C-alpha cells in the first residue's frame, strides 16, 4: 500500500513523499496567468462561464471565482488627447454587462464600467470621466439606444443600427 506523507515546503509549495517508492513531488503552482487568460477569453472572445468551464474542465463557480480574482488595470495610459470613440454596452447575462468606450485607432479601451442596465447615465459618466482627465472627444460611434445621442449632443455622432437576422 502506497502512503504519502508531507515532507516540508519549498517556496511556500507543499512537498510530498511516497514512503513505498521514495518518490517526492509537489503540487503544481497555481498560475496567475490563468486568471488573465480567462479574463481575456471572457471579454474579448465573448465566452460564457459555461463555455470556459467546459474548455478548462472546471465548474462555472471556479471560473467565476477566477474571473473575480483577475486584476484589471483601471487606468489606461494614452498620450493622444483627441479621441474618436466607439461606445457600447455588452451584456453577458440579463443583469451583468460592461459599458466600454474604445478608441479603435489606438486599439485601446479608454473607459469601462460594469453595469446592470443600459441607460444614458452610464454614457454620461464615461463622457464626464474622459473630459475631466483632459481628453477631447472628436466623434462618437454608437448604437441606436434611445437618449444616448443627447448625451453626446455637442459632438458629431454616427449611429450604427444592426439588423438581427433570424
């Protein structure tokens, strides 16, 4: 019968020893890169908790916990002061969404916020935040959400209307 005993720690990683064959081993380190990789797939490839859970052979709760632990830089350093923005809210569930202000020429998200509903106040918060930090918004591209055009009334706006095909 194989018995395994704890045999000290090395760099805060527990080591084990098999008393029968004298083989020693340690737990694999849990990489923080996994969190970043999951977050990247969740946000940019629009994967759901279920999709990621089946891909990584983990539970949806584990995926959710890892995404919550992922560090997100809230400050994006951009030298360019004049922005052309693509603005939209994407929902992952009925009450979990993300409002993103993106500068497509720089390929950078300049402001984002977790949201439960899409309304004009969220767009106004993003606009005020950018203007407060010295950015000049030259133009905005957004969807046809009612009332959002008024938030950007002093700025040229292009509205993109998507047609859903069934």
